[in-house]
């Protein structure tokens, strides 16, 4: 009986202190952002063979067109307004994730 109490009591204390610690350190808080939106968002449109990205920059709408093969390989052109990378998420290549990194 002494052995049971001497091993169980410290274990119970450890469990209760861990539960108390978890309750007091729950995720939360406030994140502050500073800055301003200075340009409208870009539009991405897709045809059967191409992706077109149009962005309003410096008072004009600029458009970059990428083939689906270019997007699949990942393209970053010198004069392009964005770099694109497309990854298919199914073998039939009917669903994909498109990553657009604006320049």
C-alpha cells in the first residue's frame, strides 16, 4: 500500500500541474499590422491552355500570360509581373494549386 501511495501521489501531482499549465497558456493574443494597401489586387484568369495575370500598376493594367506547361514548371520572367508555380493534386490533372508570387 505504501508503494502504491508513493508512486501514485507524485503522478497525480504531475498530471494536475500539467493540466493547470495547459489551461493557463492557451493560445491567444493580439497581432497588430501596420501599413497600407497601395494597389488593387491582381486578377488571375484561366483558359483551356493559359493563365493570365492582370495587375494595375503605375496607372496601367499590365498582363502576363503563361502556358499551363510554364506554370507547371514554375516560371519567373524578367518582365513578368508575377512568378507562377502550379502543382496538380490529382493524377487526372483536373485539380491544382496555383502559387502566385507578385513582383
